[in-house]
């Protein structure tokens, strides 16, 4: 019974870790709710009136969510600086509350400064956010000069409560967050392997569903890997340790993605295209009939499930002999040991399982440190030696600082001007709708500019906020009717809604807006200003604020979505060319390069592009053709990034693996691919450029006929497969982007 209970708790822990990597959403929700609850408890003991309770609760929320720095010391400094900013903001709000023109002008200046402050990093962003939100709070609770002492006291209490929750009750050190992220990566890796098992067993009529689960699992695993990369510098003791974790995460991600592709190929009538794993909605390839012989199929299914168990137990401290036996058997496939009689495609899956087991071993060493080696087989010992050699060879490098834009070209300056203009329009229009609630329009205009960089992104965000607000108003009406005059019941529901708001924020902006509006309905009830007209006015002001934001973004220093995506596309292609050229150069015998850093930059550039294309692929977009093209281009780029990432990881093995030899012929064979990437980048930047994408013989044929018969154990053949797939994907990328493709010569 005790063992069963531990197993259930472990599964629950893994499920939570996978759904909320690093427990970042849970931590943010608990910390914010705790700060608000503590503030309310102290204020209630002091017999504060309801206006102070609402002000204290809102201030505690702002003081908690505004701080985004990762190091605890930096958080403490920003929180300490935030208190005088909050006191000054609420004081000015109280003084200017009755001075219409001066107050409105100051609000616009404050908004400009708050957005412009983003150029100074997380601290500038936090202080600007605190200044704006506290000024808004003063308008919301109707602050006056007479109530300033009590309000300032509530502000100070809220900041102290936030500090107590952040540093004592719910602390989150960089090292602890990174550890939880690594455990989340392991949990998501296990989920992906489980989806791959289902893909192997899926009947023909359920292949599309199983393939979609593998796609989703692959994307979620990559998302967690990117989150880990963003936390490495702060969460590890030195750069070498950070690079070790980065390498182990990259190995596991590549091995898992490759295993999914090999499984799909084994089930298909022909070799599966890598694009199939990255293009949402793409149909599964036709099946080849019975996937594998019964005996080989049973063995393969057993080993996939064994790999799943191996992933789940990595980092758990389990060092039993049963685990060692499973690990040794799977690692043996790397040395061609005990491969069952089956087709070449099926045997490749077994080898892929062996490579995945090696990646899991590396993850386990990174999580738990050195392991007991008494039960190692020769294959396992060889894998350990390879990992140890890689660990010893890892050294940190320096990254070049990107060139900073100046003047109105700087994104923060441009956004500050845009939001100031939009807020001015929102103030005028909002006061025409209501002389008392006009600030809702300004708040919406402000919010739609947060974390957006193009007119299309602002339009989509405004639409999502309006949609969430409409449904939130309905929920607010129902909740207000249920709560009535029960003050503490209303505050309890407010805490629940705030937790839901923070927990859902990274997942759905519409859902977050729903919880915010429902919470505001309860706050209006507490302030005795609730009415149906007020909530309807909230919808009207929200729509007005979103419209003002879109108008300002479209007319004042506009950044069109096409221009934004083209700029980011050019960056992705530049990074892709850099990774490919550097990896091939090292595989050809050239000097070592910072391939892990280059691959990380490629992944980040691709993530930025993926986010920027959201307005193009949103369901409300009327241009269906452009929507499909954007999805196809992003999927092709993800395919290219996968092959480039794999080439970089293989090149990193050269200095530490005597069995892998450099091949000077690769540089010349891959030259065409790099030139094609650069050609596409030139055409994206200037559609009138006359360059064309080259086509010609396969890369394998360029190295001679002996390279045309791939064998899994030869590193050159594996590299060739990735180079060929990359070359094909780059040529395929040229067509939807309108880049001419030259006919093959001769």
C-alpha cells in the first residue's frame, strides 16, 4: 500500500510538473494570493473600511506581479524602489483627481514614461508598471487628499506583505526554479515517449490523432527546453555547468524528436518527411500494412515502455539493479547488440531507442551527479566515457552584444509614443462615455501594447481582451448576485479569481481577461458601485480602448505585421545559415565554434517569429491562403532548425569521440545549402533582388558513390541524411516565399 501511494504521488507530481514547467504559474498565483490575503488580514484587524481593503488588495497584487527579475537580490532592490514610486503615484492621483485637464495630461506623461522605461530592462519595466497601476488604483477607489495617509499606509503594508511572501513564504531561487524546470523537462519527455508508444500501436483510423499527440508533445518539450535556456545563467554556479545542462537538454530533445520520426517511418509505406512532425493538421502518411513482425513488434513495444520508465525514474534517486538492467539493454542497441530480425526501418527504431537511452543517461548524470557503475555493460561503459569526455571538453564562450537601435527606431521609444497617443484618444473618448469610468479605456489601451510589437499583434490582443471582458461581465453579474452584501465571501471569491487569473495568464489571454473582469464585478460590489450599467460600460470602455490602441498603432510610427514577420524571418534565416555553416565547418575539420550558443539563438529567433505570426494564423484572419502559407513556412523553418540543431550536436561530439572522424568533403557539399539560405534571406529583405535558389544533385552524390549507401553506424552517413533533408527543406521554403528556383544544370 505504501509503495502504491508513492507511485500515485510520483505520477501526480510528474503530471503537475509537465503541465506547469518550473511551477512558475503555481508560484505566481500562490505568491499573489498570499500577499493579498495577508494584507487584507492585517487591514481587517485594524478595522479599515472597504475602500482601504480594496486598495490594499490591488496594491499587493501589483507589487507582486510587477517584479520579474530572477535573482532575489535584484527583486529586493526593485521592490524597495517600487514603494516610493507607488506612494508618489497614489499621492499625485489624489491631488490631481479633481483637476481634469492637468490630471489627464499627467496620466499621458506617466504612461509614456512607464512604457519608455522598458528600455532599462526588468527593473525599468517593473517601476513603470507600478507607477501606472497605482495611479489607476487611485482613480478606481476615488482617492482624495484627505484619505492619503490611510492609503499610503495600505500601500506600505501591501509592499511588506508582498516581500514577506516573495522572500520567506513562497521563495523561488534561480537554482530551485531551474531544478523544477529540469524535472518538468523529464516529465514532458516521458509524456512524449508515451505518445510515441500510442503512435506505434495506433490503428489506421486513429493515426492522425496519435500523430497530433506526438506533435503536441514535441512542441511542449521544445517549449520547456527554451524555458530552461532562459534560466541557465542565473540558476547554475558557473558557465561550464550551464553549458553542460544545455547540452544534455539538447541531446534529449534531438533524440526524442528523431525517435518519433523513426517510428513514423517504420509505420509508413515510405520514409516519413520531417515536415510531418512540425506542420499542424498535416495528415499521417499512408501505412505500410502490418508495421513489424509480431515478435519484433512485441519487443519494440516493450522497449518503448522501458524507455518511458527509464525517463520517469531518471533524477528520482532510484539506483536499483532492475533499472540498470533496462538501461544496459537499451544502450546495447547503439552497438548493434541483440537487434531483432526486422526491416531496416524497424531496426533503426531500436537504434533510436538506444540513442534516447544515452540521452536519458546524460540527463540523469546532470540531475544526480556520478552514478554507480558496478552493473555497467561494455555498451553502457562506452556511453559513460563519451559523456565524461564531453563534460570535460565543455567550455564557455562569450556572446557578441547585439547592435542597439536608437531614436524612434528603438522599440520602447516607438511604443511609448504610440501608447501615449492612443491613451490620449482613449481619455477623450472615455470621458465622452463616462466622466467617472473613463480610465477603463486607458487601461485597455495600455495593456494591448504590453508585449506586442506590430499592429496585427495589438489587434489580436485587443480582440481577445474584449472577448474575455464580455464573458467576464456575464460572470460578474452572476457572482455579484450570489454574493450580495457578504463582504468576506466576496473577498474570498476575489482571491480565487486572482489565482485563476495568474495561473491561466500564460495559457490564454482571453481566459485571463475573463477572470479579471469577473473579479472587478465583485470589487464594484464591495465598493457599493455595482450595477448592470457599470458592467456594460466596462465593455464599452474596453472596446473603445482597444480601438484607440489599434488606431494609434496603425497611424503613429506603424510596424505592419508583414514588416515585423519579414524582419524576424530574416533573423531566423541568418541564424540558420550561421548554425549550418559552423556545424558543417567543424564536421569538415575546421576549428571548434560556439555551436550550442548559435543553436540557442536560432531557437529563440524562431520562437519570436512564431509569436509574431499569430495575427496571420489567428482563426479570425479572413485571408485563408496567407494563414496556410504562414503555418507552412513556420513548419518548414522548424524542420530546418531540427536538422541544423542535430548537425550542431553531432559536430560538438568530434573533439571527444575518437570513433567520429571529420570529413573535409562535407564543406563543399553543404555550400549550396548555405548559399540557398542566404539567397532566401536576401529576397525576404528585398523582393526585387535577382538571386535564385540553386538545385542539383543530392548531397550524398556529391561525396561519391560510396556515400550513397547509408549505414547507420557511419557518422558521415547520418550527417548526410540531415544535410539532404535540410537542403530539401530550404528549397521547399523558397516556393511559398516567392523565391525563384533555378532549374538543375545539365
